[in-house]
C-alpha cells in the first residue's frame, strides 16, 4: 500500500523528472541563479544542499559520487569554488524568492540562487 507516500511528481515520468532535476541543479551550480516555477525550485532545493555538502570535502569518494550525477565541469566548480566558499557554513546554501506569476499560464515563479 502507498499510505503516506505522496510526493510532487511535476507531471513527468521518473526518467523525465530525474533529467529535469539534474539539469536544473547543473544550471544553478554553473550560473548560481535561475528563474523557474516555485514547485520545481522547492523540489530541487534539498538535492542542491546535499551536493554542496558533499563538495565541501574534496575526497575521491565525493568526487565519484558527484561525477555519477553531473559533468566534470559542474563537479569542478562544486569542489573548487563552492566547497571552499561554504566550508564554515553548516547548511542553507540556497535562497528561494517568489516572484510574479508567469503570464501565459499564471504559474507561480521563483528565483533560486546560491547565497554568497
């Protein structure tokens, strides 16, 4: 039975959802700020926090874990720039800011960005 197993599916199949989340997280890491819908932003925030926490310590195991998910360009930025930046911070690496509704379908939009 699926009691208490509700989660946001973003109206996509599992493969499409994983690809979407992976590309959104890669974009945030590379650009440090993106505009997306509020539902997608809320969905990717915990994953982003986990990956940045892994990048704070540059070990072979952490590099391999990150390389399973992302390209080497993204992993290098995570480990060389973002890891040292958040070394003393224990969490809360990203910020979610709600903005206006999207014009064509009135979806709630949000900015998700990395804290400096």
